[in-house]
C-alpha cells in the first residue's frame, strides 16, 4: 500500500485488526476525518515540523497530521494491537511516521527528536493531566501542545479568577503558556462514546513565564491557597509555616481575600513575598 488515498476507512481498520476499545487505556476513537483535520489545523502550520502524537490508536488523527504536511511524526502508543494499523500508515507516508510502542508517562519523548516539536493528541483521559504536567516541565522543547481533554479539565486549564474551575492547573498553565480553548466535541463523535464532552485546547509555552517567581515556591503557595479555597488567605496559607500576614503584606494582598480571587500576577507576587 503506497498511497495515502488507498488507506482503508478507519472502521475497516478497527475490524481488520480487532481493535475493540479497551476502557483501561482510555480508548475512545475519533473516526470522523473532518474532525481530526480540524484538530490538526489548531496546531498551525505543520509543513517542515516535527510532531509528537500520544496514543494514535487506529490512526485517525495520525493520518490528519501527516496529510497536513508534518515532516516527521513520532507516534507513541502503548497498545501493541494498534501497531499493524499504524505500520500501514507509515508505509503510505514513507520516512515520515515513526511508531514507538511505549508508555507516554514513562518515556522521555524529548530524547526522540532534535530542536523543538509540536505535540498533538487526543489524550487518554486517565493520564491526561499528569502528561500535561510532565510536558510543562520540559516545555522549552515544545513550540505548541494541541490536546483534547475532558471538557472539565479544559475548563480548569483556561479558567479565569472568580470562577469555580479556577485553581492550581489554571495558574500553572497560564503562568507558563498562552492557553487557548479551541472547540468542543460531542461524545457522539467518538467510538465508543465517552460519558462527557471533550474540548481541544492549544497551549503555547512562553519564552519566559508571565511574571517572575520560583516554580517550586509558586507551586507550594498555590497548592496551600487552593487546598482550602473557601478560607481567607490569612488562614489557608498557614500550613506554609511562615506568618501569612507577612507574605501577604509584602505582596500587597489583603489577608481577607480568597485563593480563587487572586490573579496569576498576584500569586507570583505572593510566591516572591514567601521567599
Ligand atoms: N488518537 C486516537 C483517536 O483520536 O482516535 C485514539 C485516542 S484514544 C482517546 C487514546 C489512545 O491512547 C489509545 O490509543 C490508547 O491505547 C493510548 N494510550 C493510553 N494510555 C497510554 C499511555 N500511557 N501511553 C501511550 N498511549 C496510551
């Protein structure tokens, strides 16, 4: 099979290789090529780019990324059953698709390419947040991350202060990245349908974080503040072991305010006040 146009429809691929969805692997496949094309386009220009895809499964999004012109696509899939279907795609796009049979949580994907890459993935929901945290730590190697999450996680990533979804993940992601909600996808678009709506988000790592702060201190302060999000900061920051009033005063923040009212800028000031 040498031509992408000869690749069979994804339903046939699933039947041919017996890819019954495995719940423990978060397998909800996207078979609509319009949707997979739309997700790939959210990552911007792919011509000449290296792309990492996590969990290609039967390869719907994989095909869209290659059709969009990615120079090199490294696809990391844990489920061995998917490998023959992916090998067919590799054959149709000679030299452009590298398939890695490994666990995305364990692997150091930055060792697989030089320079910077884009990540594009319909993530397995059970490991989506730990994967995002891992990529944020190594963000200088990624120019963008276009990721599909459960809507509730996407809400947390992009949430603004004074909303229910605003929390640790919002502060961390927005401090380090420009975050953009792309679009929602109904459960009906997947095979089998998940229980919840999905949302595509694009994160673009910033050259430098939005405001100065030590990452470990910021994480500690944000965790303490949101650990008791309904309490006033003068109480919720007590577990940090330093008088909350001192750091709040240094940061110019009224002690009666609550975690969910603070902007990313104010959290960074608080982290500097703690130091
Ligand atoms: N990309 C395909 C699509 O859009 O139809 C499949 C997406 S499905 C939501 C998640 C995929 O991630 C599955 O193929 C699953 O086998 C794979 N997967 C689950 N856990 C993984 C892990 N720890 N490392 C790598 N792949 C994983």
